[in-house]
C-alpha cells in the first residue's frame, strides 16, 4: 500500500498534522498523550482496506505545534480538534472513532457533546480516574507528580507517575534496551521530546476530567469500552472496567497492555475491526 496522504489543519491555537489512508467510511484514530499518529502505524494500513483511516498528532505533541507553547490544555479543546478532522474528512456522514489513553478521554467527551457525528466510539483504557471510588488517592498521585516535576525534574516525576499506574505489589522495572529500526527509533525520539508537555499539561488536565456518566449511559449503544489483557489491576484499566459495569456494557479485552496497539498490532487491529462491525 502506498504511504498516507499528509495534511495540516488549522484549529484554535494550533496546527494539527494528520494523515489519511484508504477508502470507505471514516475511522478516526486518536492517540494517547505521547507517540502521536505514528503509534498507529502497525494497524492503519490493514484498517485502510475497509475504511478511510485518519490519524493525527494531538495539539502540542509531535508534529502539531501550539501557537502558544505555554497554553493550558483542556479535554474539551482536544475533543473539538477531533471533531474538526471529522468535519473535514467526512462532512456528510458520521464517523467511527478509536481513542486510546488520553485520546480515549477526548473520544468520550466528543461522544457526549456531538453524538450525531459519531457512529461508534471504541475507548481503550481512558484514565478517567475521577469516576473511581478511591479518587482521592489518585488526586494525591497527580499532586505528587506535579510537585516532583517542579522540584526534581522530568524523569523523577515520570518515575512517580509510572509507579502510581502499576497494580498493587508490582515493582518498577527498567525498560529493556533494544535496537529499534529507524522509523521506530524516530518515533521513540519524538515521544521522549513530548514527555515534558505530556507530564506537565496533558496528565493533570486529562486525569482530572470528570466524564458525564449519565450522558454516556444514554449513548451506551454507540460506546465500546476496552482494556488490555495484560492490564488487569493497573490504574488505566480500572476506570474502563468501572464504567462498563456502571453502563451494563461488555468490557472488551485487547491484546497486550496499555500500549497494546503498538506491541500487538496484528491482534489489536483485528479486534478493533470486529468492534466496529458489531
């Protein structure tokens, strides 16, 4: 398959870089807070056999610069960015949307405010911790991450954040050192460059977001909640499981963990295709 068509879209306060593959009804992929559109490279071509697949770098991340690099971020504005891409690429028809991590939070918000523009949303591990009964613990975690970032810098703050995401009893393990092919190495380099913005502004803004659960319940036929098979007990898993129970919906399990879309692309893409066909 030929490479994607690249475009740039001006939105309020930013320029979004997006890429489009394939033909058919629109499927918009919203990445998490780090990694950008390239995190979907392993699934986009296969999905493009059935859909017009669009992916983009969220504002402030990777290749989508902010007009004001210090601008505060909101879930509502990120969701509106997704809507602008839907309106651009599918002006006459509603779209299918997949979001993972913070991208899943943006997708949930978009569903609640503009459901008529969406056929179905698959939300993979949206860390909407405000719905959890032990939310006070998670607010304290976010406060510790912010304090550590200001006092000690990025990597200590990332260590606090990563420890808070793990399930009880786990101990942090250093990442394995592997040689990456050039394309993956470039993506990893962009991800590292995005970390200060991700930890400093995406994490506090998105993990303090309170979803409209009653509205989601009313729209539950258009919503698929998903988690990683290897994520059970971890913090990003728990809100999706909580919402599925609250909405009386099935919780679908995808291969891998929180980043299963990049670690297990073949199986992940196949289950995503089935979720949209259902």
